[in-house]
C-alpha cells in the first residue's frame, strides 16, 4: 500500500463546467478514499457526444466518463486491485446485491442512481476515487489509448447489438446506422466484427460521413429498401424518425444515441401497422467485459483512427468547441502527464 495521509493538504487540477460554454481548470482538494475504494491517477479521458450538453448547462460535478488511468493507492478492504495496475473506470455505481447485479447485469441495477462523471466526479480531473468493483483491469497487450475505446465506443455498441441479435434470433446480413460520430462508427465496426456482411451508414455532417466512408462504409442508398436492424446513433429526433421509416416489419430499431430533444412517436397508420421492436440499451454489463476485450483486439487498430485530437487538460475548452462543431470525431484529453504516460501509452 501507499501513503494517502496528506490528502487533505494536497490539491489537484480539475475541470469546472460553469455553463454557457465556459470551462475553467481549477484547483480542488484530493478526493476522499473509502476502505473499499481505489485512488486512480487519471491519465486519459475521452470525450463523448453525451458530454456536449454539459458545455451549455454546466454542472457542479467534474464530467468525463471514458476514463483510463493507473491505481496509485488502495483502501484497506481492497483485495483484487493492486497498486500500479492500468485500469478503466466502469461508470455505473451498481449495488451488487439486486437480482440483476447478482446475474452480472450490472447496467440494469435496480438501485442505480449515480454514474461516474455525471452524479459523482469524473475523469477531467487528475485523481479519482472509485469503488474496487468499478475498476476494469486492462490486459497487458492493450495500450490505454486503445483500451479506453472498449468503454462507450465498443462496450455500448457491442451490448446493444447483442440484445438486438438475441431478439432477431441471429445476425442480419444488412444493418443500417444513422449517425457517424464515434458511437455510430463504433457500432458499424463492431457489427462487422460480429458477422454482419453489409453495414450502411448516414450522417447530416459531411465530415463525419467522410470519416465513415474512409473506413469502408457505404452511405445508405436513397432507394434503400427496408432493413432488419437499424441503429440510431445520432440522438436526434430526425435520426429516430428515419430509423423508424427504414426498419422492416419484424425488425429492430436499436436506440443508442443520446440527445436533449424529446421524441414523439407519430400516431400514424404507418406506425400503428408496423410490427417492430424498439430496443433502448444502456452501457454494458460486467458480464460482457471479457468478450469486449476480444472485440477491441479485433477492431481496435481500425478504430484507433477515431482518436483524431489529443490535447492536455488545459486545452479542454478548445477541445470541446472543436468536438461540438464536428471538427474532431473522438478527442482524447491527457489529464495527468506522468513519466509512464510519455513512455508508450500511445503505442
């Protein structure tokens, strides 16, 4: 074990989202550590499309929920995690005792009220205290910059696809994806790894559509027929409407995108007469982590190109502005620039 006795006197840098497009990097006290917690030195934190609304609304909690780092201290009751481990942070603070948790379906926890980076502090700060059960040990063969994609980009995508395939009783030959942000490109890539032979995509932003085309994905044809599985990854009402219009009878609309716009399902004859499943999946359960590592091994080199902007914490405001405007697809913020980060985390 290490020493954490001087935590009250120590300060760390953390991002303050004040709202109205203002982000300040300020000094805050080091986090308190419980007996079952580990102290993480945050090395990398990726931006997610769901973070965008915090730029306008502000929040009293430091955001950032795609977190990679290294354990530097462990509480007295911690048994599995060791100091020095490279880790990712699993964001749902699940109870571990409800029926879903006991089955390993921790993303469905009946008592879930808090997510790291939303209701409790996240990764845009130098140090983070998280429960041992929310620590995912990174395999030795994966660099942190690639492993962090196993969270939202791969983990969320893979879980939603698995739920859809289960309903469809197999993997459809053709899958359509609406939205070519990091989640849309992630789910398109994961779908191919899982066995889909034809993935078509679309986006209203030309730069994002070009990024998807550069990875080999075709745009949805204007004369495209109905499709058994349509993934909505934009989070927009327009995207959801289009997904509903594309799905074939007996098919699935997978609602992965998040946005602030409400979506009203039209009470039209076309909707009433279309038998289809609408699946809203959330994140991924701990029971799927081992499978997700295999997925990232198979598609990680292809997805690595999504990380097109790497800058330090002090540049977080500029990173967000470029992200919101569509100039970057998957920005990565280097939070704590320790020696071990500079010696190969991006290999």
